[in-house]
C-alpha cells in the first residue's frame, strides 16, 4: 500500500501525487491517478506503450533509462485507475528555465541544453524505431536531474502506435508545441515529435516557442533549434538518431572536446 503526502502535478486527465510505500522499507513513489474513470483507458494505454518500449530496448542501460517505468497499478474506491512510478527527483523544463532565470540567465545555458537534447533524442529514437510517437511533448513532459545529467521523457498517454499500420492519428493538440500537421489532422511521423522537442528546447533556453525567437547564443545552435521547428513537415528533421549525432557534432564544433559540466539548480 501507499501513503500520499503531496501533489506533484495536475495534468489534463490525471493528477500526480507524491508519496511513499508503507512497510518496513518505505521508499518514495509517484502515483498517477486518473481524474475520471473515462480516462482510465489513456492510463492503460500508457502502460502498454511503456511495455512496448521496454521490449524494444536492446540494453537495460540504453535509452530506456530515459523513460519512467511503472512499478504497480491500482484502482481507487470509485474505480479510477492509478499507476505507481518510482519518484523521479528532477525538474521539468519550465522549472529548469525559471531557476536559471532567477540567477540572471535568460534560461538554461546552451551548453547544458546540448545534453538535455541528446538524452531526449535517445528516448525518442528508441520509441520511433519501435513505431511509437510520443504525441504530446511539452516542457512538463521532460524532466531533468541536474547532478548526473539524466533526462526522462514522461507521459505516454497520448502516444501514437504504428500509425502506418494501425491508422491511429494524433490524439491531442497543444496549441504552442504541437506541429502544424497535428492541427491539420495530418499523417503522424517522427518529425512531429522532433518539432515539439525543438520548441521545448527554445522554451528551455529562454526563448519564445510561439514565435521561435531566441536569446543571444552561438548562431549555429540557433539555426539548429529553428531547423527542428520548421513548419513544413517534410522540411524539418525526420530521424531522432540522426539528430542525436548532429547534436554531438555541434557540441564539438562550438565547445570542443566533451567535458562534464555540473548543472547547479
């Protein structure tokens, strides 16, 4: 059983609570509970999708480490579905940006954005190879743990699975972060997730994702972020793993050999 101690986040269809397991060795957990029984199917869909991602992962320490894995499920007394995850000790991208702003920076320093992007792209690369699109990336769905540079891509409730085979379409529209083809009920492709990730990156560094304006930074990185968020579905990047490699090359061109730089939040 679990003891709820705090509210961590309020989402579109669920609320995430912080708590701990009861028993001899209590540990911190996050409990994601549907706000209404009509949304149980979306939480169940998320469980299935994460199971598919785990099955597609070739290494236990590979990109799957960037996806939170469920540890239990339950139903409330009124029939709402709940999923139990290990507590993730990270900050979402808006919290990261705001903490950086509090010390006088426009947002997350670009040198740190590079590793955030690479880890998010690794998670998306795993998903896209398995035929799965996240379908609803925004800053609340990317969690950053500063001390070891870990990133989690969370909330797979709106994922689109094998759209070419199943005929599934996009399930939700985010007015700021969704690609144009989502609003137009177009064809789901990996480029749709990459557009949303590009806009999340613009937000994290202190830019405006709605207008794609950016604070002062190396023009090569600025061009790269805007390329990710090109309006044309066919004109923007199509492959997360190719982008992953490009981000690594960009880091080397701008800053030289890779070195671990602590991020203090």
